[in-house]
């Protein structure tokens, strides 16, 4: 026992010598002790040896020459434990009083010095004013002769005080009065060091004194003794363990205790020692003063910053409260003592290692631990261990994140865990959490070896490596568990708090102090969300409400890191637990849960749908919130979108940039797939496309209130724009919105997967006709073009959908993905300054240029063919001939089926009116262009193809495949001239073509080309239209045929012959009354025929009247 006490003496002396467990007002000078107790202690006590209870002293102290009280005390201090224990309480109390008197200035001045040092008294009295009376007397004693009686008495008195008299003096001052009153003075039976020498006295006071009347300073002193007793018992039990596990540590030192704590879960540690450490931890959690190292190192900071928060000195203060207070001081910019910071780090690690250090967890999670962590709980019960190093804490935190309510810990347990994470500040240092430290050690050594420690820099590095090859599954799981709590309180991210505290207070109602006693947790359930507020402010357009640059950078970092898991987005996760459990339970990849919710947006609960919608809007505006794109497209962003990346603020520009480069050859498949996936997600709502939303929101509300998806909104606005264009009126939709609408239409046309409505309507046709049209990395990349080419064979619903797409694309060439991408170089070469709507018209002009790209040429011709199937596909024609169509061809439009091609019927109607010179000039000029194009390529004339299909295949087959110079039409005209066309409808159609050329030479490009020189030479001053230039050439042919170029003369002669045959064909005898009626109605002289008919009818009527009267008169004469 004595050996153990000697081992502990130095540590316990240090623990008590600084009075760190006692309030300042107890630490008084000996002079004040004299003043307070002079009346009670000024007189000499009765002789101890004469007391009835001290008779044993007479037997044990016979070897002493003197029997005064000092001699009796000196004798009793030499007793063994059994001898001291045998002394009656009243004797022990008398001896205790004598030992106490040695520290009283009044006793030394009035009793001791006059009695034993009368000659030296003058020299010794100067020590009465010193801070440490006996230290001064001891120094004086050593200067006295060895033979001096005073010198011997001073030595006896100093020895009787004991080495720990300084610490015991505070106990005397605090509890002396009550000890005397209750006669509780007790000797140090077990020969314990330091304040533990008063253990018996303290136990007597606790047993007999009323807690309500006991002085507060005395309570504090008694608590300190009890704490030291527990530590003594711990080292007594753990002596062997300390030698085995911590041989380098000095027994009784603070570092030796910490070493034992580190080995608490070591199998080599005895169960008795582990139980003592666990008990000590529980006591420490309830009262920080049990941790002498923390109380000593941080005593000044605790006092200076009022960390006890008004709690009286005799009351226990939880360890968590002290840690939170000191953390708050540090976070708010005040420096703590270096030794205090060391203790803080040690205790933070201890909190995360043993849940029993947190009384909140012990009480709030009492039912959750055996329910959710049975293995760890069983280990605790069997082995007396709390866990194998933080596993119970991690187990509980894991079940905070559980999707299903029955697998989640209770609300009060979650609150306790929140307090623990905050008190331990686990988000600041990855080494604080033993589970995280073990799981991520190898990852840190490889991926974050060059990262400077502190302020969560290593934690941030680990988060950045989630999803990379360097990350390990066990590290990722442990990391996300910690980050789950960090994400719910912005103060737990040191860098974010450091740079954004002022902005958070200014804009987001955050508290000024890091740890506020009235502060509520910052989560959706009980308080404002600080980080979402900062994120909104980061992109505020108000110049007076913007974040500082450092804060802006940190907000972007945190939002990017949080996006890897829904767990780290509390504003989403807390509202979507049931949906995550139902739809996304098996998904674990980076960002996959959010994608899952976005994919099933329509099926989500209303509250979840609302928060996912809001988050997706923010994700569209800030690419860093999309972890998949950030992981797969970083190179593309650096290469193609570096300006946006360097600008800092995104606002949807980055996504637009990536989409524009999506099909570049250098883009990896993963990036392309991630971009297209977001495009598909954005189809669910126009709000998910930032630029479109900002430019078009008011116009969507005005024109398209009933539209649900983005494609419906785009189609609605596109229709408004098209109508404004056709009517040649001022656009109701501004330019910015029109550009966004065109951009969205262009993106839709890229892949049928971006138009789910079309894909659903045409799914059967896609399987039947376009199953092989799969582009690399995309679904049915060329399927739309395939469906357009198969238009006549499509089902009704699919046909209608394709009709709407064709009308949109041909109405605005800038939205035609195939045209724009195939003809990109030609557009740059021939149409660099052309508006997007007019690209097709421009490319038509240059399509026959020798340098024109053949692939682009084919697309342009196909678009021209599509345009000629229906006037609604040609906005220029609609604009120029709208009035003429209403006047002459309205019956065709009225009788047509909606969303189906008219197959050139309206254009044929206009051609007839053109032949009759009834069209307006503007419309006539547009018809000339169309007729020219049709003359050069028969495929642009759907009526001709329909009626002359067999003739073209039989007579003109060799011109079919590569005809864009009018050979097929010229072939048909020659066959017409040779009477080879048998089909009546084909004869009439070819005759009509010939007659149209008769109306204007420009309609006959072959003749016009042959006679170009003659037209310039002889007919340059003749105005175009109404066959005037052709009449000029015919006149020259009659008057001076040799003046014409030979080729022109030959072709002109053939054309004149064709004109005659065409006129005869168009004027053939009518086969029935119906043809007669149609001919008369269609004739421009129909009024003349009507007058003749009415005149003839009138003549017959008059003749009938006249003949009737004559007949009647003749009959009358006969009858007479």
C-alpha cells in the first residue's frame, strides 16, 4: 500500500497543488486563515493525552520524552493503519485539530514560538507575513544551529504538517468550521497523499452534515477529494496493466492515465481495470473536474469565459458543456492556452471512443443501443467494455440515417448524438473519431498525404475522393456518417464557419456565438437552414446582398461535396425518407439517390416532390451540385468551358456549354451520358433549365398555363412565335425567350430520348422501321430522321406527332438538329450572318455550288421535298400567299385532316391561279421560286410523283436517282410531246407544268438557261411576269430566228409545240356533264357562259310563250 501511495504521490500532488478543483475564493493566504479563525484557535487545546479516548496514546507513545500535543501528533502520525483505525473518533478529532493548528498563524505566533523559540522569536516572526508560512520557517530553521532546541521543534512541527500541507490548508479553510462543529476530524488511516489525507474527515461530513446547510466551498473541496479517491483506486487496480501496456509512462502521471484509456479496449487489459476506467469515464461525463488534466490545463480559460454558465461551484458541470464552451471560444477567434488545446483534443477523442462519457447517450439511447447494436451491447455486458473503439457510437449514428422509420433511433437519441458530434467537433479532425481514423488511415496516406492538417482540410480531401479508386468502402461509410451530422449544422464545418460566420449572421439569422446556450439545432425540423440561405445569397443579383469572396468559395465547395449523397442534403432527405426507402433503397453510388428521386419525380410524395424540384432547379443553375457531371466532365469543362469555370458564378451557363459540346469527339462516354441524363430530367419541368426559366417564365404563365412538362411549354411558345411570324406581326415573346425556345427545340431534335412523348407515341414504328438507328452512346440518335423519311407508312398518332415536328423544324431551320450539324461547315462558309430561321433558304441558294458538301446537299434537298408536301411547312410561302390561299384554296384547307400533310394540294391550287395570273405579286414571286425548284427536281412535286409514278419509272428511270437538273421533268415533257403518256392524270399534270412555263419563263429553268444570252441581249428591258419575256423571245423567233442562239432557238421551238399540245390536252372534249360543270366553273369567262346560258334559257321561254298562244288560238278556231 505504501509503495502504491509513493507511486501516486507526485501525480496527486500536482493535481491538488494547483488548486484547480477549488474556487478562487477558497485559495487564501495564511494570514486570512488567522483572521477568520483567531477566536476559535487562539488558545492552547486541552492536553490530548489526557482525553479519555486517547488512552492508547499512553501505551504507544511511551518512547517520547514529551507528552505535549505536538509530540502526541508526531507519535500518531507514525502509527500503522490498524493502529490509527483503532483510535476512537474523539481522539482522532483532537489529533486532527492539532494538525490543523499547525497551519494557523495565531497558533504559531502565540503558542508555538513563545513556547519553543523564545530566543529566536524575533527573527521568525517575519515569516508571519509571507505567502507560505512554513516554507519560510523551514528556510529559517536551516539557518539555526543543529543544537538549537528551536531548530528541533521546528523540524518536528514541519514533519507533522506533512508534505501536502499546502493543498490541505484549503480544505481546512473551507470545511474547518463544520468539522469542529460536527467533530468530524479524522486521521489519515490509509496514509493517503495530498488532499486524500482528509478522506475520512470528508466522509464524516457527508454522513453527518446537512447538504442544504453545508458551505458551498466545503462541498467543492469534498468533491475534489472524492475525485482523487476514484483516481487512486483506478491506479491501484490498474498497477499491473500500466506496467504491461504503458511501461514508458510514470505511474500516477496524467499521461499514464491517458495511456490506459487508449488501451481500454485492448484484450490484454484486465476486466477490473477496464471497469474502473469505464466508471471514471461515466463520472467524467457528468463532471469535467474528474478529468484533472483538463481542469488544470483549462482552469483559467474556463473561468475567463464563464464556461460554467452560472452553475455554482458545488454543482457538477458536464464535460460536453465545458468542451462546447471552449470550442466556441476557439471558433470565435480567441486563442486558448496551448496546454488547454492539447487537453481539448484528447478529450474530444475520448468522447468519440466511449459513449459512456456522454450522459445524454446513456439516458437518451438506453433503449436504442440493445435494439440496434446488439453485438456491441453484448460485448459491453460480457466483457465490461463500452465497445471496441467507438463502434456503438457509429452504430447509433448509422441508424440515424436509416430510411425506414422502424430502423431509425429515437428523436431524443438523435439529439444526444448531435450534441456529441458538436462537443467532440468530429467534423474538424478526422483523427478524433477512432472508427473513421482506422477506416481512412490508408486513404489519407495515399490521397491526402500532402494536405495540411487542421480546420477539416483532411476531411474535405476525403470527401473529394469519394467515388475515386483511392477511396475504400469502409472509409466512405464512416466518413458519410460523420458528414451526415456536419451537414445539419454549418458551424461544424470549420472552414465554412470561419469564412461565412459574419455573412450567416447578417443574412441568415445565425447566432453570433459558435455555441449558444439558447441556440437550436440548425436543421429543417427545428430551425432555419443556414447553408441553403448562404447558397441563395451566393447567387443573389442584388449587389447589396452578396457574400464575401472567401465565403462564396466555401459555399460552393460545401454544396459540391454535399451533392454526393442525399444524406448530406437535409432539406431533401428529411422530407423524402419514405420515397427513398420505396424507390431508391438499393442505390449506393455517388449521386445515384438524387438521380433516382429526379427520375421518379411524378411518383414522389408532395412534400418530397417540392423539395426535389427546388433542389433540381438549383442543381441546373450550379453545376457543382451535380456530382456525376463533376466527376465525369471535369476535363470537358476545363477544355471547352474554362471561361465559365473561371468566372465563379454559373447561372446555368456551364450546363448549356456542356450540352453544346456533348457530341464532340473528345468527350468521354460517361460525361455524354451524364449530360443527356440531366437533359432528360429537365424535360419534367421548364424550371429545371435555368436560362429558359429566367427568360420565359412570365410568358409561360401568360400563354402556356395549362402546359405541364418542358416540352409542352416549348411547343406552346413555339406555336405563338410561329403564328406571329406568319402573320408578320410584332413578336409577343421577346428575343431572349425566343432564343431559349429555339435552343430547347434544337436539343429535342438531337435524340428521340429527349422527346419522351414522341418516343411513346411512335414506339411501334420505331421497332418496325428504325430499330437499327442507334447512335454511339445514345438511344435512337437518328430515329427522328428515320421516322420523317417513313412518314407515309406511320400510324395515325405517330404521323400527327411527326407532322408537328416537321412543321416546327421547317418553320425555323435553327431548330433542325440534323440540318445544323450536318451543314455546320457549309453554314459557316455560305451563311455566316444568316438568321437561324433562314438557314434553309440560304443553303437552298448555294446547294448547287461545286464546293457544297454532298451530305449537307442531301439534307437540304430532303427538307425541300418535305416543304413541298404542305404549304404549312413553308413559312415564307404562308406569309407571301396567306391571302391568296384564303381566297382561292380555303376549301382544300377546310376539308383536310388536322396534322396531316395536304400532299401539295394547296400548292397545286396556287399554281393554277399563277397560270391564270391571279396571284398577288408577292405570292407570284414566291410561286416562281417553288416552280423553279420543282422543275429542277421532280421529287419536290408530290402531285407529279403521285400521278406519273409509273411513267417516271418506265420512261425516265435513268434520271431518277441523280436528278436535280430537271432531266425527269424534261423527259416527261418529251414523252408528252411524243404522245407516250397514257395515264390521263399524268397527261394533265405534265400539260399543266408546260402551261405554267408559258406564264413565266423563270418557271422553266432549262429554257431560261438556254436563252440567258438572248434574254439579256434582246429582252433586258422587258419586265418579268405575265409571259412578257417569253413573248419577247417568241417574237424574235418569228421575226428573226437566226438572231437567237441555236440552243435557245431549238428549245424555244419545242416549247412552243409543247404549249400547243398542252393547250389541246387541257381543252379536250368533256367526257361527262361533271367535267363540263367543272370546266365552266374553273373558266375565267364563266360570267360570259352564264350570260349566254341565261339568254338561251330566256329565248326558249319566250318562244314557248309565243308558240303556246298561237297553238291555243288555232285550237280555238278549229273548235268553232
